[in-house]
């Protein structure tokens, strides 16, 4: 395929412009996908503001994708036929290093990420390696397929927490990742899940999933957890924000022997009371991306309807992308914004 396509290009902090760019040419092991949906990820908002070291202009953002195959390279597997509806694991690893061999491709030192080190899916077409493509099971919608990436992230975060059905949990931040973490916890049998979220619309979504809301305005959560949880302690706490204070809240809320999973990348440097961590034998663990096996599980769980974001979902034309990045930066409560290259702007 040759010619040009529409792409939303990040050109400077807070500036994303629709441009006509060349359709990517594919190599023998690549496929070209016509993008149906491209989800906006919370991790891209700092990039949009010019605060991310891995997203520098000019760049096409987007790594949460679903669509249909339009061109297949000569050396790509036969099961990837033209027209197949697919999603893509956007983390492209070398496949040979000790992390890749051990199945932890997200730690590969030479990994590449769509929409950061490679052009992303905020465009009509995107080029990806054939081995990163996952065909959708019969009947799965393209809309739900664009959610596989954030749900895979949540599967990894919950896996690292080592929560069991008898654990109780705390999730701070009910954006897409926080909501996905809550769903994975509940699908794994965890039925007591406290949640902290400042935005009322997002808090309502978290409560709708069965979360027990804590008031973020009260300094410590310990008393509220004791009161609301009927004596239940927090065994696992998830920070889905990444601010110094939300990290400290997780650490102070978790009970001795518990685990704190850090899943938000908002701030880098954070002061933490590490003597508390030592004396209470708390495990502090970072969660980044997902393994290919978690990505496949996420796809299956979404296809089976075990998990899925339905409330607060926004579908918007790719042409309005700049507006939606702005709105999300300013705290719009959408659980997920899916950009559609084929939709035309309103007005
Ligand atoms: Zn993402
Ligand atoms: Zn590798």
C-alpha cells in the first residue's frame, strides 16, 4: 500500500495536529493494520504535557489498538489473513535476551513501545510485527479489543501483589488502570476492595464495581478502613496514580506483611517512611506492562465478558484528539477515550 494517511502528530507540549503522512511501508515480517480504535492511555498524558523522556516530538502516540489487517508481509504466519480483526501487544521485545527467554518480555533491555519509540496507532494505519498481533476470538468487538492492553497491565499488577481470594485490597486512583485493577481483583475472588478517588464520577464507577469508597480528605485511611471494613485489614495496596502522597498513603494503609504495588508513573522522586516498611516487613513492588501470556489472558477474559470497562467510555473522532488529551489532563472523568480515525469531527 502506498499513499498518505491521516495521523495525529504530537508536535510540541500540548500541541497535537492532524497531518497527512506517508502510509508506513511494511517489511517481510510486518503487517499493516487499519486502526478501528486507539485508546488514550494515562501514561501518555505526561508525554502530551512534554514531561516524558520517552515521548519526544514529532511523534504519533497510541499503543492501545484494535483494527483489521490490510497488508501482510511475505514471511508472516498464515493465520493472519487480510481482513482479520486483531489487537496488538504494543511492547516489542528482542525475543532472545534472558528476560525474553524467561517470558518477562516487558523487562527486555531493547524493548520498543508503539507510540513512544515507534509510531503509534493515532493514525489511519499502523505497522506492527506480525508476531505482536493477536486475532480476536469470534464475536469479540473491536471496541473491547482496544481494552486488552490496560487490562493486561492490571493482570500483571494484581499478579505481582500475590493477592488471593481471602485478601482485601486498597486501590488508590480510579482511572482506567485503577478500575481495571479492581475488576481483575474481583474476578480473582477478592471481594473486599477499598477505593480512593477524588473525581466523583470516577468514584461512582468504582463504587458501581463494588468498591468501598474512602474519603481522601481525611489524612489517614487506617481509621476509615477499620470502620468501613468491619475489622478487615488491607493485605495489598495498589497505587494507580504515582504521586508522592498516594504512594505514602498505600504504605501507611497496608497491614504488616502486606504488599504495595506501585503502578503509577506520575512522579519520579518520592520520600517514603522506609523504617515502617522494614519493621512491618512490607513488600514494595513496581508493576510495568505485562508478559505476552498476561496479554493473551486479558484478551480471553475480555472476550468472555469476565472483565471490561463499560461505564464512562467515550468514543471520539481522531480529529478531535488534541481536545481529548486536553480534557483528560484537566480531569475529565472518562474511564477510557477511544479515538476513531474513521469518525468525522462533529461541527
Ligand atoms: Zn496503556
Ligand atoms: Zn529481550
